[in-house]
């Protein structure tokens, strides 16, 4: 939002346009430009948009570490899209914003559930989510899975989830509601990638989840996309629940991104092999493949 203010300098009065920008650390800074009229022209708005983008890039590069995946140019590109995303949301009407979020919800829900074998088509998902229709011949469990996913996505986009143990358990409980799946941490061992990845034994899950969340809170200078990717890999290796770990993990990716002011991302069914390979590589100590994968999906989604 742009507003105007007059300043008196050396006895003369000047008119300035002012735009406020909230940075990643919560600070608010003001951008100013001297103008002749109290009119927000396209040129004036473009000036502030570009200045905001540059400010966000500079702030992130000064605040977070760079490496050979999240290089300076890559962070600049991501911050440019972050600035564009914020600008788009700011200028949408309430109805337009709802339409945008509804389309994301349908696509994310379809793709995330399809990765786990859900057979509903994108058309079916839209019918279930927005027309409240039951798919003829559909599996009732898949319908519940779809409805539950929408409730969680809505809360994520409204910044209603925190990266804490209680909210993660609550998210899982919401996602598996009415599906006959045990809630709370797992009581029996489970496996990832057909047993190729050893997951945390049930008796160690509580301790490992606390350690994971402590790690997450301590990494203040790690770039948010990198932290989201590493958290995802660590979470999937723990596999804390009896079922639904993949879906919870992908939802948590977006909790991290949205809470930090970034656009959410989608991992598509067509990318399943590359996704699972990246998770397997992560378990073997090669974390950069998952980092690159998440960075690529973020850029593709936006």
C-alpha cells in the first residue's frame, strides 16, 4: 500500500510517496520517493515493487548462509518470486484470492494424495472439495482423505499451524480422520521405500521428534527453502506415525514456507520417482539432491 506525506525541508514543502515493507525478521522498513501528485501511477507502483524486491534480496543474502545449492543467484531468484507472490496477494480481491487458493488446494490435494496411490482424478477432487459430491464408485477412504486434506490446507494458508509437536500430531489426526488409521506416534515399526530406508523405532520417536524440532528452531541462519528440505528428509526418516507420514511431511514443507512468507509448493505424481530417489539419497547422507529437488519444485509451482 502506498500513501503520501509532506515534509518541510529548509523552509520548503515536499510531497513524498511512502510504502512499507515487512522483512523476514519481522522488521518493517519504509521506502520513499519524492513525487509531484498524490496519485499512485503504474510507474510509481513499479518503482516500489522493484525496490521491495531488491530490499528482500539484500535482507535474505545478509541474513542467511549461501552454499553450492542455495547460491547467491538462486536466493535472488527465489526472493524475486517471493516479492512477486506478496505483491499478487496484496492486489487480489477477496474473491480472487479465494479462487487462487481453491485452485492450489485442489491441485496440491490431488497430487499429494496421488503420490500415495489415491485413484481420484483432479476432476473428482474438485467435485469432492467444492461441490460436496460423492464420486460414483469411488473408495470412501479416498474421499475422506481428500476432504481432510482441504481442511489442513486451509489452515496452512491462513498461518494456523506452528512447527511444534502438538500441531504436527494435530495435523496427522486431521488428515486421517474417519480413515481407520491410528493417531499419535506409531506403536509398531514401519518402513520407507519398501524397507530400503530404516525408520526410527517406535520407542525412540518422541525423543527424535523433539530433537528434530530443536534442530529446526536452532537453525536461524539457514535459508528457509533449505531448512524446509532438510526438515522434510529428517521427518520422513523418522516416519513417526503408523500411516500418513508422506502426506504430513509434504504439508509440513508448506507450513515452513508459508509461515516464512513464501509461496507453497506442489510435488507432482509425475515426479514420484525423482522424489523417492532424493529421499533415498538423503538417507544415505547425500542431502543436496533433496535440496535441489525442493528448490526446483518451488520455482515450478510458482
